[in-house]
């Protein structure tokens, strides 16, 4: 079942990429594994998948051991409280939910203490929905410059969640805005080629995200079923 769903999602990714003249190899598939058991995740890893995302530090830790026999990357994609920073380092390869200066400073401090570095994406609230975390679009460049001052954090790009609506134009605008912020940052910082990641697109808006330049789609339900 999971393996079949994976094939379907990958086929859809490839089809949409081809339709818009994009190389399917330039778009990574992240398996969003919140509420999914380690056993089911293992089925996907055994099928060749290499990237998973978790929303909660606790879940990340709980499944860590059980998944360790299959090499893979794990990204933290949920809201991260500053008091959980020490628990996430060592478990996550990338923090996609970096959205405020205080969190960046806390991460930097802890990473210095442990003599480590970590990858991160800046989460931008492109829809403006009050229920969503993420930095406001107009404050994103300021936060980027702050994070650039944190030498333990390697900022790789941006992440967003599309508007929660049936209106495709509204969803598309979110993804276009993320791309614009990336271009502004690249202009401001010159050769900023390390800032290439655009993590956007979920089960119901994956196609729009790929069309708008996503380099990483985060898919849960289409693979593991409804939560
Ligand atoms: C749950 C979640 C997803 C996956 O959503 P689906 O609709 O299950 O594909 C992607 N990104 C984030 C940040 C999530 O919390």
C-alpha cells in the first residue's frame, strides 16, 4: 500500500515537472511522518526513500532508534519552542521552521556549546493566516541577515505552507511570494547559491508548488493516508 502510494506520488511529481519543463531530479520528496508509526516509515525507507519530516520533537526522538538502521535525513518541520532546542539538535539534520531571531540565537548558542552546526530553512507565513507560524514576508530579509550572523546555522533557503483554501490563485500567490523573497535575498547577498531550497507543496497543492519552483515537496496524506 505505502509502496504503491509512493510510486503514484513520484509519478505525479515527474508528470507535473515534465509539464512545466522542470527536471524531476531537482525536486525532492519529503515524507511527512507525523502520527505515522516507525514500522510504516520503515516500509517507505526500505523502498528507497531517504527524507522524512516530523512536526514534534517528541515524535522525532521516539522514532529515532527504530529508524536508525536505514540511512536517511530527518527535518524538523513543526513549530519549535526555544526550550526544545537542546532536544532537537542531534536528532534533526535540518530545521525548516526557523521563524524568529530568538530561536536563531538560542540555536546558535546551543550549537556552539555542542560544537555542532545545523542546516535550516526560514519559515515564512506567506498566507498571512493567524493560525500559521512563520515570519511575516516583509520581515523575512531582516531575519535572514540576523541568521547569517549565526555561524553555526547554515541557511539553505525558505519554507512555507500554502493558504488553506480551495482557491488555487491564493495558494499560488503564497508560493510566488516565497520565490520572490528568495530572489530578493539572492540579489542582496550576491552569490548566495546555497540559498536554493524552496520547501513548498503538500498533498493538495503539490502540483502548484512544483509549477512555482518548489525544490522539496512535503507529503503526508497522499502516502500514509488520512491522519
Ligand atoms: C502535515 C504537514 C505536511 C503534510 O501535509 P499533507 O497534507 O499530509 O501532505 C507538510 N508540511 C507541514 C509543515 C505539515 O505540518
